[in-house]
C-alpha cells in the first residue's frame, strides 16, 4: 500500500491550528504553543456560578490587573504537562538518591544535636507554609485567566505540595519515622511565639480575593524572603555548625527555586510593562505585602539567624522587584 | 558548640497509609488568626453537612514524588508514540477517512471539557477544607490538564492533513452542538463544590466515562488510529484514580450525615440524566461514525451501565441510595437515541464542523442485526429516503434551525420511548416565560433550579437574536464559528478530505 | 453478588500482572479485547505485589499498576502489598 | 424549589426574553409523525404576522422538501397549540389568537403516513 503513496502528495494542508497560526504565523508550532495558547474558553458562559454570581465562570475581572492579552504570560521554561512532569521526575530521581544515601549512611545520626534542633524548630515547620503556598497557587489556577499563567500556577502549586512532603520526610529521617519531629515542628508552628506572626500572615493570604495580588504576596514577597532566610542564610548557618549534610535534603528546593525564579521574573516583567496602571497597582500591592511580610518574618529571622538576616533578605526582594522594572 | 550527636534509633518501617497520612494529612492546621470559614467559604451553602473531614479515606496514596515519577514515565511513552505516528504518517493507516470525523468530534467536543474538568477540580482543590480530599482533587485537576494537552498533541497530526480540526479553540464556546457538552460542564462548574464532585467525579467519571473512553479507544484501535489509542489508554490510567475518587466522595458524604442522603440522591438523579443525554453523541459515534465497529451503543450500555452500574448501586443501597431516576427509561432509549441523533446531524450536515454520510448497505445490515426490535421498523426507512434523494441529486439538508431543549440543549429530537414516531414535548411556564424540554428528566432539572436555567445560552436563540453574526447561517458558520465553509462541513462525499485521501491512496 | 473488574492495557508488563492475578484469583475470568485485557470476578479481586514480583523476577511497586490500568469497578483498597476490589452487599 | 447559592438572592438573567428578539417572537412549528424533520423548527416572526403568512411565507419553504408536501391540504390539518387542540384563524395576527413567544404549533395530517408509511 505505502508503495503507491507519492511523497509529493503528502504535503500537509496546514501546519498548525488556526488560532496558533494567527499568533505565530503559518509554520509548524511547538508543543508548548499548541498545548497552551487559547485553550481556555472565553465567551458564552451559560450560568453564573452559584458560588460567585458577580462573575462569569472564566472571568478576567477576578483581579484588578488588566492585560490586553492574557497569553502574554509566556512561560520561559515552556512547561506544558509533559515537559513539566518529566523535568520534575529528573529532580525527584536526584532527590531520591540523596535521601537514600543520607539514610543508608545514617547521616542523621552524625548530626550534632543542635543542628537537629535547629532543623526541627526552623526548617520542618516550613512545610505548613508550603501548604499555604499550595493553596494560594491553586487559587490563581482556579480563578486566574488564560492557560499561559494558570497552568504555570498549577505546576507551582503541585511543586509546593511536593516540597511540603520533602520537608516532612526530613522530619521522618530525623525521628526514625516515629513522627515525633513532625509533631514537635507542628508545635512550633502552632505555639512558638517567633512563628506566630508568620502563621498569621499565611492565614491572612488564605482569605485574599484578588488572585494576582495574592500571587505577588505569595510567590514574590513571601517566597523570596522565605527562600533567602531558610535556604540561603539558614543553610550557611547549618554548614557552619557541621550540618552541611542537610543540604543534600534541600537540593530539590534549591533547584526548584532556580527554575521557578525564571518564570516568576518573566511574569513580573510582562505584567509591569503592560501599562502604567499595572505598574502603579503592582507597586502598591508589593509595598503592602512587603510591609506585612517584613513584620511577620522579623522575630523568626532574629531568633534563627540574628539581627541582620531580615535586612539581607529584604534587599534580595528589593533587588528582584527593581529588576522587574517596578521601582 | 556542643557536639553531642543525635541519638541513634532504628528507623521504623512506615506503611504506605501511615507515610501518606504524615506527608499529606498532617500539613493542615487549625486557624488562630482568621476565621477558617473565610478561607474555605463554599462548604455550607449547598446544605451538605461535613462533621469531620478527617474521616476521609484516601483511596490511592500518591505523594508528589511518586506522581512525578510515574506520570513522567507515561508521558515519555506517549510522546514517543506520537512522534512515531507523525514521522510515519500514521494518519494514512486509519481504516477509512470517515473515521477521522469521529475524532474531530472528540477534539472539538470532548477535549475542551477536559479543560473545564481541570478548572473545576482546581476550584474545589482550593475550596475543600479537608486536606486529603483537596489534594486528590488537585491531582485530578492537573491530570485533566494533561488530558486536554495530550489530546491536542495527538490531533495535531490529523489537523495537518484533514479539515475540521483547525478551529477547535474558537468553536468550543460557540458552535451549536458543542453547547451540549459545554453547558453540561458549565452547569457542573457553576454548582457548589460538592455538587461538582458528584456530577463530574461520581456520575460522570465513575458511572459514565467508561462508556465514553473504553469503546472509543477500542474503536480507535479497530480503525488503525494508534495516536488516539495511545492518548486514550494513557489518560485512562489516570481515570482509574479519578473514578475511585468519585466513589470515595459519595461514600464520604453519605457517611458524614444522614441529611446528605437526599441531596446526594437528587444530584445523582440529575447528573445521571444529564450524562445520558450527553452520551447520545457517543452513541451516535459508535453506531455510525466508526467504519470498523467494536460494539453497538446498546451493547456498550448493557455492559458498562446496566451490569457495572447495577453492581455499584447495589453497593450504595446500604446508605439508602437508589438507582438513578429514569434509569428504566434509559433502558428503552438505548434502542433509539443513536439513530435519532445521527439522523439529526445528517440533516444538519451543512452546519456541522465534521462530515456526515449515509451508512453503507453493510452498515445498515449491521444496525439491523444489532437493533432487531427497532432499526428496520423505525430507522432504516429514513436512510432509504436519504439514498433516494441523494440519487436524485437532492442530498437533504434542513432549511431552518431546530427547537432546543432548555436543559440539555439537544434539538428536540427525542421521541416518546413508547411511541418512537412521536417527538416528546414537555414544557413549563416560569415567571411568564415558556420553557421547553425534551424529557421529564430535563424538565425536573429546570424545576429544581429555574433561576439557573433561565440563563441557558441556547445557540439557536442566540443566532436568532443576532448575537452570532449573520444574518445567514453561512455567515454564522464562517465568521462566528470559523469553519472553512465548504471544506469542514457538508457530506463526506465530494469533500476535500475524501479527495485527498483518494489521492494519497492512489484511487481515482 | 456483583462482579468487580479491572482492565489493563495489553502490553508486556500487563501479561505478568494478569498471570499473577490468575494465580491469586482462581475464580476470575480473563477476557481479551482489542488493545486491552479485562479481568472480572464475583465480588472480590486482589492484585498481590509478591506474586507479581515472582512473575516478573524483579522488585515491583504496587503503584506501578497504574501505568497499565485502564479502568476498574469496585471499592478500592490499596496498600504497599496489594490492591483489592470488592463490593459490599 | 429554588436555587441554593452563596448569596440569598441569586437571580438569573432571562436570556430568551421576547425583548431580546428585536421585535420578533419565537414560534416553533412541527409536522407530527414526519420525522424526516428531526425536530420542530424555530422561527422568529413578528407577533403581528397573520397565521396565513406564517404558513405560506415561513413554513412552506421549510416543509416543502417532504415528498408528501404536495398532498398536504393546510385546511385539513389538525392543530395543537402548546399541546392543546387549536383552530387557527388564518387572517388573525398570531398574538391575537394566543400564539405567544415560544409557543409550539404542531400540525397533524392523519391521512398522510410519511415516507414508506413509516411516519417519516
């Protein structure tokens, strides 16, 4: 049968779908493009949601930010589901071998007691912050607009669940699977005075309504401070205290941060360069949440690292904000 | 610094259940600084009573690391096959170019609903206060995104060689027959979070999707379409998890409070009915659009609903749940609906984004054999008439737009099941306006929530109000639906699809 | 008693799993369909890790079952060692 | 029953109000037991239109493709309006004989049995 087929007659009729062609021209499209652009429906919603009658099911007005085209938020990583899970599978394989190595060599037993206490009091409770981050990124997934940004928010939400689970596993490694370390860490999260402002901040983010504002509060402000304080400065302290082996267990978070920063910074730049109105709005939001977060992290940063730690972290945040062209 | 080492302890072996519980369930906390109801504000308005989320049983205890690992493995396999399919011009191996129209209907009619499922599960994956159920919903949300994306990628190759795929994005929220699946998912997504899960997770995923996917994928296998078989079965491997979530949530709601039982029963009745109406499209596809046929719609209904569903409802009887209302009626409908639907599409073939055709003589005989009670008596004469008109050069297309059911939005094509020659009419007057329905099931649904269904975006009425371009149907098709008029629509005979196929195959 | 069932993709991996299921569930029925294998049984069906490992000659994680699973019917109970399907009647 | 929503006063916009049809009303017309036409047709027509004009200017073109149409005698057709027996007045406006927005008109021709006598 195939012998009869003349290759000249097998020229494609078209290279890609009409909406992709309108955006990128008549040429073969990438899988990211076909999986992302104009996938979400835009019009003719039948029934107003019983849970939010002020809006349509898909509605760009669930944030005050305005975009002429919500698909401007191209993900520089070009993650669609397939590339996302394959990238994370590689990271998880690496993490798995690190955790296995750590356990097999009994590295937990070689940790100084102070390091163990430091990790339980300051690192493990972060799993609850990650849980809030999971919910806040799901919020953007559910109520955001345009597949380009909502899918990236979903990947981030799932990443945060994954990180919460890795942090939990660190606890289990330290307590020999008795879950004592996890309970102890939860006790800090719930009752330790230095953690309470941060927990209150997390609870406050969970009752926010504007999804883009929430994205800035969580993924930009809180996460930048959190990452710098816990995975940069605390990490250095652990190394200094003979706890460098813990770094094997947080390598996933380091890699994740590098990857996610690329996306986060692209989104900031695109949103801010859209209009002066967006810039003003974002400036207000960032300054509001920077203020709240600085207060919330302060006692924890001092207790964990000393007086200068928060200043360093805030400088990191300000640098990032400036880089996006916001100040 | 004190260099005391952490005391040695033998690590205790954790079971999957314990590990999952520690890694997932324990992440949540009791709020001290905000009212938890402000963070999870949607749990109460439907009247469902949740007394204790911790009673939620996770059926599959999948942590994210395992999720990434196994899903990446599935994706690697899937894309290897899609690449091979494209490189080897796999589209040439399908049984018959008519087959491709079935997957046009799939991409335009089903893939956008996968996206809506993704959105709906993201919504409840944020809203449920119970962490176990919430995370299961989040995983389903990302799985559903997977499904729409893999489907688009699988169809990408067909789009390069066949008409009717290229405008799926524009068509999804505009085209008249696509408002049937679209309104189904809009209905579920606009409902409260528990109704959504009963609608999609239980009624659709557990009770009905087998009828969508399994025969469809076997059909693709029978018709030489490796791309569709591959994405289909790969998606189904997630579906087993989704089905189980659907069943777990039903059991959970029923066990939480006895007041939930009548609410859940009402939702089961509603969504079973809406689901069977939606599956009319699948029935038609199985009986008419697959050139190599796997099984009839009637047989599929018997295996996948009557047998499997029967077992399920026997199991749920201990909670006081009964078979969905109108299940007995649907048993009669299985003899008719696929024929009534394909005739509707055939006679509206000028306004569909895929091709229609008269079944071949062999196919008519197959239908007679599969439907001995009804086909020759009620439906074969229609095709004899169509053949005669076609032979006279008068291929029949209707000249006006059909009346639609307010609820399911299908043209009023269904007959009384005890008199298959009589269209079924139901209507009601609400606040001075008259509303029409194809069935008691659709009328019941309206009556229960009239303020919801007065909003129905009925395509025929929208066209007649001038909201879809026009004034002529042809402009609606080209300017509003973005069809390539004359290529995407009309009969299979004489279509560009058919001409190209003949060229490829070296047939005159 | 109603039937519980599961269906697997017809691939090499699945053949070992089916073999294991047959051994652990002598009353089950195996039905080969286009591109899939359906296994049904009255009321109860179990897939045991140990038996699958024996058939495959390697370590096998229960969750690997999901790579080949197409559909199932029945109440699911999964742990490290087995996945079972049952109806409560 | 009424809708249970997160707000106490959930109200839907009535999308198919008469006012949205630019002066027309919708009338659905069906020829019973002639399933060549798979469903009733929806026609937007002025409420002032006479019944006769509805038949000759609107319905005829659509139904005329039926092989039995030549044998159809409108004067012998039996009518149902919204399910009730109805005797149309040819020269009276639709609105003046109870045919309102979204009314269903069905006509029956017991002597015409459809293509091959199969109600088609």
